[in-house]
């Protein structure tokens, strides 16, 4: 299973450094996962990239369509009170931002629930260090 935070998932849709590696990594996993907040974060990121003129005219709409077509196949973690409590613990214990702690808690929940290894993909070094401390693997090409 490959868990994405938004910084990693965007690279599947917007050409940036490590896009090729992320595409290969996603193709090598049969199960992709994230917390449902990624849906909102992805749209917010595209809007920001549009404001920064980093997307061509009309590109944002196509990227949204592509994402919306792929999203139903993701294992999606929803919001629950126990998940919120765990995310709050991670926010305090690892000094994480709110949504980062939510992604980490969702990935940790999946890691405990599945029998196979979970790979955590994020381009946030601090978040990756926390994921590794919890027993998750991070891709080698992403510095931790």
C-alpha cells in the first residue's frame, strides 16, 4: 500500500522535481491510499498553482478531471473521533501541523490494519521522520 499526502500526490499530476519517480512508485503499488482531506488539499493546491501562473490556461480543469477519475480507486480514510485524537497526539508529540498530523494518523491506522508494508509518500522531511519512527517506509529518493 502506498499512502500519499498532498505534496506527493500533486507530483502525479503536475510536472515537478521527482514526478517521474512518483509516477513509477505509484505504478508499482496495487493499492493507493490517503485521508479524504487530500481531496480538498489537492483542489487548493491547483488553485494556488493557478494564481501563481504555474499552470497553463485550462490545465487546472483537466488535472481536476484526471484526479476525480482516479480518486474512487483510492483507499480513503475518513474522519473519526479516535483518528482525530491520534492526530492531535501526533501534532503535539511530533510538532506537526494539523493536516500533516491527520495524514500521519490516517497512514498509521492503515499500517496497523493491513498485513502488508505501508509506504508513506510525502515531501515534508519532518513528516517523513515521524512516519519512519512509527515504522513506515518512505521512498529512498525522498530525503527524510
